[in-house]
């Protein structure tokens, strides 16, 4: 397991932007696949975006493609989720997740094996 600390979320108007950061231990960070998931009230936790540990390939849920961007900085041991054109349906608790030397697909398929942050609330007002 790796400790993951998400930055504070916030309240933003529909159409606005917000950036979330996830900070991890610098030791071996480059060997961890990283991802963001979210859980809206009354709904299951869902995958939002991920970035591979080898090559930095990015993956996105269809619902956020073109609006959200995930990136990683292996020197600073940080993964960033830039969220633009936010909608009310993006309102959720956002969780940072990590998986050692595995694929983003595996993180989605077997989320119980991920390391998780505590989550941060993002609220988009219409």
C-alpha cells in the first residue's frame, strides 16, 4: 500500500474548472499505475481517468473524455486531474487510486486491490 493524499476539492459553477492533485510517497512512485475514481450519492464508485506506470498512457471514461486531463509527475510523486467544462453530474467524491506495476484496466476490473486515498468532495452547481 502507498499513502495517497488528495488535495481539497471544492464548489464550482457549471462550466467551470477545478484541478485535483494526489500526492504519494516519492519512493518508487514511477512503478505505480494511478487513477481517479468518483462516487456520486446513491451510485457505485466509477472510473474517471487513469495513467499507466510504464509509458504514461492515459485512459478516460467516456463521460469525461475531452473535458478532463490526467497527468503524472514522477519526480514530485503527484498525479493531477484537470477538470474543465464541469457539469452538475460531475458532482461526487473523487478518490485517488494506485496499483503497483499493474494496468489501469486491472485497477478498474479489481478495485478492491487498489490503494485508495480518503476522497475529496467536488460539487458542481447548475
